[in-house]
C-alpha cells in the first residue's frame, strides 16, 4: 500500500516535469515567464526553509520523555553533519546511518 501511495503522489509530478522540461528554455527567453519561473524557484526554496525550520523545532524542542530537549536528535544531527562535511558522504548513507543510530538510541 505504501508503494502504491508513494507512486500515486510522485509519478504525476515526475510526468509533468518530464513534459514541461523541453519548453523551459523557450519560456526563459521571455522576460515575463522568466520572472515567473524565478519567483516559483524562490517560493519553493522558501517553503523548504520554513518546513525545515519547523521540523527542526519539533524535533529538538518539543518535550519528549519529560525532557525539555531531545538529546538523541541533537547527537544524530551532530554526527550526521560531521559525516557530511568531514567525509563528504553521500546523503543516502547519512540517512541510513542516522536511522540506525536513532533505532539504537531508542533502546537506551
């Protein structure tokens, strides 16, 4: 069920991008549509920043287990950031490693 739901959510967007991608260079030549596409890009980045900050707040400062700060999440963020910036690991490996560390910490 989860696979079908994921495909149902992702595939339409994928097909729309696939269909529109060849005409983007033509749209970029027009000042009006270029400005519109720039605004869409800025809006998408702004939405991602707001969602990321909201998730960060929910993960770190919403009390869990009676503690005011989620120390496990802070530990995982520090380790993931270290792995990303020091060793230049692929994000997929960082997500997998963070998941395993989180699973392990859930037993403490």
